[in-house]
C-alpha cells in the first residue's frame, strides 16, 4: 500500500501543457464522436487514471453517454489499466445491457448522476487515495467537504457534498446521490470515494483529478495555519467563469 501511495503521489500531478492541449482538442464532445472513438477514448483515459495511481485493482469505473443513445460503461471486475474497447458494457437508454460484458456493480451511481444532470456526458467514480482519506475524516462539513484552497478547485469542482455511508451495493446509495446530483456535479461518498460528472470525459477527468489533488493538499495543510479563498474571492470566480 505504501508503494502504491508513493507512486500515486509521485505521478499524481496534472498533465503537461501539451497533454492538456491534446485533451482540450479532443473534448469537443459533439463533434466527430463515433462508437469506435468513444471506446478508444474511454480506454485511454482509464489507462491514464490507473497508471497515475488514481485508482487501483479493479476499483473505479467510467461511463460515457453514447451518441446513439444509452451509455458505454466499464465492465465489472475490470481494471481501468487494462480495458478492452470491444468488451465495454453497452447499455441502452433504460440501462439494460445490450452488448459487451456485464457493467460495473456500481452502475447505479452513474445512472443516479445522469438522471439528475441531463447535460452531462460522462461520469467517473474512483477510489482515489487522498479523496478516500478525506471521506473517512470525522467532523466534515456535510454540505462542502473541502475548503476552497485554489481557484481551479472552485472552477472544476465547486461545492462538494458528502453522501452518507451505505454498504457496497446498497441501492439507497443511488437515492442519496440523486438527491444531491441536481445541484452538484461532484459528490464524495463517505468512506468510499468521489463520483464526478462532466460535459465530456475529459472534463470529468479534470474535475476528479482536481478533487484528488485538492484532497492531497488539504491533508498536507491540515495542521498548518491555512488561508482558503475568502467567500468574496470564491464568488468572484463563480461569476467570472459561470460555475454553480
Ligand atoms: Zn466504489
């Protein structure tokens, strides 16, 4: 675990500028997206997330809205590091499997987010170490788990509510996520990890990365005299960039 954690810390930074430009270019969601290109993109991003230690084993799952309706989703018991484009779960608009392997057992988290946020085209759920660590702390503000330490966090994540703990597979968790997803594209599941939606798979990835990095910074600063952004500074960012 220590090795994995160290690897995550070492590799957990943001992409280089050229990588970011490449992702921005590819994030024009409605342009030229085909079944094959979405499958390819989902697998590349899964591999990138896994290689940087942002999730591990067979944890974490990704879904993308399909241009022909329904979704593509990562299969159950699949490592994000070794996804096969041909075996991704293809779900119809009612969530039924129509091709590929059985979807992740956490598919209900994705459905809950999409049902509340029709404008979102991708959802990523990870067991990313620092976000999970924060989700296990006592005394979190249930309405906003992390302070606004940086402008990018405010822009990419915004307010982060805590979803109460439910055992694995408990469908009440879907209701709890749905109750918050209408107002929040990112939520933190207590003792579990983040669920983040984006207008594209790239934007979902940027947001979940920003959340993980901010969780890491928060833990680094927990016992330091820290000055988060003021409410006025946060409000100015929200106005300028049109974030909720
Ligand atoms: Zn999970």
